[in-house]
């Protein structure tokens, strides 16, 4: 399967809201963890838009759209 077909397939599958929510949550958590910890794993940064559930979900949704649409 070429990349265009694979991306189209994933885009179609991500129309299932429960699957999309799972992808979004995993991406959002990665972003949150990255924003809230330093390289040693200790909390060091003040809260930002990316340290809120809404902010992380928003950027995760944009990443999913960028990759699969």
C-alpha cells in the first residue's frame, strides 16, 4: 500500500470518534508531558495552553488532521 492510500485509509478509520479520541488522547498526553517536565523528568515549567486538557486536545486534533488528511 502506498502512503497516499495508507493516509486515506487512516483518515477514513479516524471518522470513528472513539478511535479518534484514543489517538487524540495519546498525542495530547505526549504534548502535556513534554510541556510540564524538564529533561530530568521533574516538573519545571509554568502552565501554558499546552498544559491544559483542552489545549493538548486541540493541538492533537490538528496533528491528526495534518498527518491523515
